């Protein structure tokens, strides 16, 4: 959950780098929250559905910018421009290629987008 909150704190920060763990943990919690907001659709058949649709769309609009920002920072981690996001609009192969890029290990050491986030991470070893 701390990775999800970290991304939300960097709401519209498109600079820097994001580790694979940061991106995928944000994606996981984003899917869980969206799923929880959509569960009532299966059980409610009256006008209350509009309330849950409204909640879902407010949530989706609220996390749209952080989602794109963490994706761009993830691309920066493999030394690619954020413009590579638009490869996903190429039919069939674009989404697959973007998925491959998002799963690729980041550049070791400093690259043109900043220092390695694995090296700059503060590790708390207190007990």
C-alpha cells in the first residue's frame, strides 16, 4: 500500500524514475480498488447503481494523472522517453510492446532521467 500512496503523493510528477515494483504495486492496488468499487454492479438492480457508477468514475478520473505519471517514470527507468506510451495505440503489437517495456529491468546506475531508484532508496534496518 505504501507504493500506491507514494505514487499518489507524486500526483503529476512526470520526471525521475520509477522501479518495476513501484509501478506494478500501484497497478495492483489500483485494480483492487476498482474491482471493489465495481462489485455492487453485480448485486444491485435499482437506482443505487448510479451512485456506484459515479464513485467509480470519480475514482478513475482521480487516478488517471498519477497512473500516466508513474508509467512515464517507469519508461524513464529503462531510459526511454515518456512518449513511448503512445506505442500502445498501435493495434495489437503496441500494447504487447509496451507491456514488454514495463516488465524490463531498469537501467543500472544513473541514466539521462536521473539516479537509479534502487540505489537511492533508503533502507530502514531498525528492529
